[in-house]
C-alpha cells in the first residue's frame, strides 16, 4: 500500500502547470485536493484534483500572488481536503529546502498533509512528509481514476 495515490488526470494538470512555468525558468505552486482513507488500519490519501491560481514566482521561489486567494477558495470549496501542496524546483532536483520544510510545518501540519516536489527539467518527482522537523520520502502511486 502507498501513502498517497494521485489520480493521473490530477497529476497531469500539475505537471503541465510546472512545465509551463519551467519554460519561463520559474517555479510554480498548487494544491492537490482529495480525501483520507483507511485500509486494514493503515491510513492513505487519495488526491483527485489539482488546483492553482496566479503564482508570484522566480527561478528559486514561489508563492501565490496576493489576489489569488479568492480564486483558490472558489476552486477548493466543496472539493475535498487539501491533502498535498505541490511546487517545482526546475533544474534543481526534487527535494525539500529549509524554506519548504518551514512552509510545510506552518501551513500543512495535518497527519494527512504531504508535499510533492517536481523538477520538470530533470523529470523527477518525490513526495515528502514532515514531522517534527524531520523530512522523509513518502510512498506514492499515480493511478487511473476508477470509472
């Protein structure tokens, strides 16, 4: 069993967003929405959609633009929990920087919150869990949505 299951369509949306930003040598950020489940006593997350809004980014940093939050709220409302935040490190690899760890701890500290980091230039993607300042890679799979 994996800790996080990403629907392939949601992952494709995120990867497309990150590739577009990387073409401009910029980082990008967004959220995966979904739900928390349990099987045989083990919890896992299912990420079913990816949402974003206007990013304020450079080649080494990203945040949502000031005016983006009302649009984000509209896109999130009624569509599940934020189960993962995702951002890119184009050309630098998939890792959690010190800033990323602080962001995760201050904004995404739920037991079901994960961080996905994608380097669209190198073709790398990794999922991380942060607990008490300790960062570890989390297991994940990209799956086709059930019909």
